[in-house]
């Protein structure tokens, strides 16, 4: 059973408050999430693969650890991960698929799944993507992509590692839309490119503030046992949004091939809005350009 199949009445709510959070993959999103966690009095452990990032994490109040997943995961790496997991109440797993070769993402994360069970980790948030949904011109809800260990998608198979089968831990999967925000202005994504396809595809984006706000609220309110789509409520077509985003930065606007009809998916975020007590700040994507 996927986390999506868990009824809302069985969301494993608890009044217990997580005091330590392990951010595995403490990059752009992880460091932004660390800020409200630290402000709320929590201890934050963060992993990085880059030695030069260690002082940066420490300056922000994060306990830094140099750690890299690899296909030849050693016993020493496993001991280190067990040590970090035992110190934390919640694991936020944000290792991007680009960290692995094609088809190898589930295998890259398999040792983490094994170590979670060995360490007795209680709560897991798996940061996934709305890219798991098929490229079809229809509304996509969480049940339109099931996170099983034998799914066709690498990311869905990876999700399946962290959906507990025997009650070992409580987990929530967060499927983020395309991330925008400071240092990721969408006007730069396609600027100057010509005759692009999929102009009539809706955008499925989310601002960093809202991605962080949702994940923090899940931790703060102990909302476990779910899969959530996290995207802005606004879904302008690519041919409308990206030229406006480029022009906002005074860059050359992209152009798109002529098309008829809607040519892509629209990701529905009504479930997270109903179950997570967080008010999105950037549902209007054109207004969100000012916060990028």
C-alpha cells in the first residue's frame, strides 16, 4: 500500500515534537528548510558531499557531516549513517535523482532504507517530484502514480523504499513541482531559446518558500502516512509564462512552436491544502517572479 492509500483518519498524528532533524542532502532546499527548523529551537544535522560546504553549513547553525551515497556503500558509511539517524527524530531525504546514473537511483538509496530500519528511525519525509506523473493532458492527483518498489519510474521505485511495509516507521512523500526562488529565477530557464515544443503545456511550479513551508508544517504537526503534491495553484501555459518571466529579467524571451489544445498535465495540490495547515504564499506565479 502506498502512503496515498492511507486514509486521512489514520495520519499517525502525535503530540510529540521532533527535537532533531537530519537533512540528508543539505543543498539549496535543505538549507532553506533548516532556517525555520533552527528558529523553532530544533537541532539540525545536515549532510553534504562537498568539503567546501562544511563551514557554510556550520555558520548557519547546522551540524555538518561530509557524506556521500555510492554504489559501493561501505560498512564504515553504514555505521556513520546509523549514528546520524540515531541522533535524529526525523529524516528528510532530499537526495536528487541526478546524483545517480540512469536507472540507478533506487539502488543508490537502497542502503538508506536498510539503515533506517537498523537505526530505528521513527519518521521519514521523502522529497520526490511531480515528474513521476505521465505526460498526459489531464489533472494529476496523487493516486495517478503509485510508489511501489517495482514501478516503472526510477523515482517511484525509490519512493517505494520509504513507504513502510510493516510499521517500521511513519513516512510522508512530498512531490514537489519545479522549484523556483532566489537564485532560481524561472526567467533564466528558457531565455533566448527558439521554436520550443510544449508551449501549450501547463506549468507545475512551486516557490522555495512554499516547499519549505509545507515540509516544515508536516514536521511541526506530525502529519504522517500521506503522499502530497506541492505546486502553486496557478498553472499558466509555458508559452505565456516563460516569455513573461524572461522579460521580467530583461532577457530575450523564448518562442514556442504553434500547437492546438492543451499538451501537458496539470498537477492537483488540493490534498496538501486540505490536510496540511499551511497557507501558500506564491500561488500567483507572475507575482512570484518578484520573489525570485
